[in-house]
């Protein structure tokens, strides 16, 4: 997998950090799926870890994130490694 497409997978294997690619699977789902049928829980940690701004997604896809998963990261953790 190319460096720009690296992703981190949580222990559950269900969530992935948004990659550094201009278009991500996350974006594709949000753009192509009916907003009435697809809502998502944004995991703030993984969005920030991937070097993205959560507010950008919040503004770009209004109403798509009825839930937020918020957690902190330990000091010294590299962002967007």
C-alpha cells in the first residue's frame, strides 16, 4: 500500500483513520450515499490522527454526524505519521 494511503485500524478492525489521499473512502461514502440513509459517527481521534480537520467534515457534510466519538491521545503520539 502506498505511503499516502496508509491507514490505522482500531483493535476492532471496524474503524479506519482517514488517509491523506485527496479523496478517501470516507468521502466517497458521504458523497454518494443518500444523506437520509447514511449517518456516521465521526471519530475525532482518527480524523485528527490522519491530519484532517474534523470541522471541515462537519461543515462539508451537515447533518451527517449525529454522533461524535471523542477521546484524547497520549502525549508524544505522532500525528499523521
